[in-house]
């Protein structure tokens, strides 16, 4: 597993915490040697740099329906998988250690999914889990009272 630190001085982050975070990802990866972990000071730029092709690259933002992205797992053009983590989360006191490790474990599951050639939809279908993608949620018009059962409309 390749680990890199971008836009930070080498001594800015806790090396023990970095080791624990990377271990959470490696533990879940099918092929850890085919994974790069990037701890990025400029998270958006690091993600955009890794989005294959040009389409949509400049549109990437951290804004999500229910918050902001803190990490992103991507399949690279060469077949490897990249996990980009907002390096600011590894600064002392930025977030509880357990939350950061949970985030990295979550990204590790994305790595495993990609490396097995699966999608989140494949996993939901296999386990009978109903769900909506972020794209579907964004298309959902929350201003429509008929779209909300029990809303009285």
C-alpha cells in the first residue's frame, strides 16, 4: 500500500494515527498492494486529480445532501484504487480518533467492493437492502407534500 501526504509538512500529522488509519483500510482491501492512500491538505484538488477522464472532474465538490465528504475512494485508470482522505481530519483535535478510524474502515469497504468488481447496488441487492443513491436523493423533491407519506396532504 502506497501512502502519500500532500500539502503538509512531514511533521504536521501524528504518524501513529496515520498508521492506524491506513491499517483500517488495508485490513479490508482484497489487494492492499494495489491501493494508494492520499492524506490531502487540498482534498478537492487531490480528488479531482484522480478522477479518470475529464468529464465531471471540475464539478467535484465536498458538499453532500447531509453534510460534506471527508474521504473519497476512486478506481484509477491503471486499475489501482485510490483512497483520498481530507488530511485536516488528522490534525490534532480535529475529530475523535474512533471517528477517523471508522471513516477509514468505511473507505476500506469501498476498496474491497471495487476490487471485487462490485457496486453498492450489487451488495444491497444481495442482502435485500433497499436504498437510494445520492443522485436519486438529489432528484427527490422535498417540497412536494405528496412525496412524503403521512404529511397530511
